[in-house]
């Protein structure tokens, strides 16, 4: 395993900056981003987990990162931690912080860049039944409750790319969102570009100047409705591209709307729109969870 460390490291670094690459990648690009972000006193650690290994299972990747973290935090026991994870790299860090909660008190901030915390829609399409087709099962897992529990303790910044009005070409914007995190969306950037885009530098640096745990506003009816839909087993945050072809299912007193439709493959899709008809949420379930979706829709429309 390769660990990239800036040459400016001192015996007492101001921070340990972990930069974690994601699926089908190596550490080269994100290490470059981390070095651009680091102060002269920062220790930069950018583990390379192995390009081939990122296609298989997430568990060995978590274990490899754990070993690096244990070694570097022991070497610098007083240094606070800054974490930047791109795509699956952010998911791996969520798992590490979940398994080792004692680390959380040392974390200055967590930056998730294009990380599908709600589950990757592409992964769900590849492995809809969770059979374990390569890394797809692990990437399709909904880690939003875990991410939100961590964001309640650690100042968290979420950065998403919006290339086509709803995704960075790989990850839907909606799947990156975490309640309690500061959220930023960058237009015109594809998924792979986000791991070392110059536009990230001022955003991350500004967040680091005043890292804070965001206080979510009082949820609106539409927000609560979206939460109910996201809680359906198998629900996956998706791209709103099919919204214009959906049909109105119900309209609520605040003006928000519930709409449904099907993809070309017959997959059930559900949408939430505001009173002006703007799509607020798009999601879908596979055939194995269609019954749960229809049952929830009946309950919602019945006012339950």
C-alpha cells in the first residue's frame, strides 16, 4: 500500500489529512488535491487501495484503511484529523468512523465529495437483489442514517457535481445529501473531475475556517414525504430525467405533489414536486420492492 505524505511534515503536525480515493481509481489524483489543501505543517495520508481491489468487495478496503489510520494516529496521537473522501472513499470512511467511534472526537471535519451515501443507483441496477455482483452490492447500500449520525457529531461538508441537471454523470445529486451537513453543488463537473477539481479548494478551505454542524431547518411537508419514501426498502435516489413523463398521484394542502411513473424497463419511479411543479425528489424501487412502494403510496394518499 502506498501512502503519500507531503515533504513538509513536521514531528508535530497541525493536522493529519486523510484523502481517500474511490472505485476504479488510485490515490494519485486525490493526493494532489490533498497536498494543495494542506498547510506546511500538515501530514497528508492518501492510501492507495488497489485499482483491481476496488471492483471486488468493500470489506477488505475498509480493513486496509483501518490499518493505515491506526498506524498514523498512533504516530501522531495529538494531531486532529481532517478527512476528504471521493465517491466510495467517503463511504469507506463512514464505515471506519462507525466501527471506531472513539476516532470521532479527533476529527476536525469530514468532506464527502460525490459520495452516494443513499446508495448508488447504477449499483442497484447492476445488482438489484443484492446478490453480490462485484462491488455493486456494497455501493448500492443506503448509508444515509449512518452518515447523518456521524454528521451530528462531526462537521461535515458534502460536495456534489451537477453535470446534467441531476447528477455528475455517475452519482445522482440527491444520493449525496446528508441532513446536518453543509451542502454544495458544483455545476459542469463530472464525477471523475471532482476528485481534484481546483474549484474544490476554496470551498473546502472556507469550510475548514469555520467547521460547524449544520442545523437542519424544520422539515416541510414535502421533506417529510421524501423521508417516508426514502425509508421504503429498496428505494434508491435517482435522476429526475423522467419527471416530465410522470403522472400526478396526489396533491397535498401545501401544494406539493406526489407523482409516479415507470421506466422503459418497467421499473416503478416516484417523484415529489413543489407547488410550482419543480421536482424535489426522484426515486425508484426494483421489482422485488414494488409492493412495498405501492402500499406506502396508498397510505400516503389515504392521509395515514
